[in-house]
C-alpha cells in the first residue's frame, strides 16, 4: 500500500531549488555517504537524475532495477514507478534532478 505524505520525512545533506514552476522543478541535491531518499513514487511526474559529483544509486520496482551512476550519467524514472536513491560511496554525491511534467507529490512506498 502506498500512502500520500504531506512531507517527505527524510533528511539529506543539502537541497537547493534551482527552478520551480507549476508543472516542472529542478533541484540540486547533495547526499552524504550513507544517506537515502526512501522508497516512493510520483503520480504525475517523472524524475530525471543527472550526476554531477560522486556516485548515485537508483533502485526501482516493477520492473526491478539497480543502477549506480557516475559523473555525467543520466537516468529517468517514469511516472508511477517506485524508486529509492542513495549514496553508497565514501564521499558526497551531488546530482541535479529535473521533475515534471505535472504536479509534484511524494507517495511513500513500503520498504
């Protein structure tokens, strides 16, 4: 069962909003080693990850997938697909995420 979260209820080293509009947003995340953005999905938007520093691990369900992305690599998580992101490395990971097109939500998924 997926429950709708009013707040994301996770903590990361830093998040900076680069641009935000009605249907799209771009944010710069910094994850310290070991930090995780927990399993969730979005009902209207896709996530587009662009790694700028370090390594980012993206795990997805339906279908199950596991990717570790390095500097300059990109990965797209489609609308409605449960996913979690983490920094399994030994140094900070910085990535740009572009989310859209649609209304942003954060639907928490079971572990």
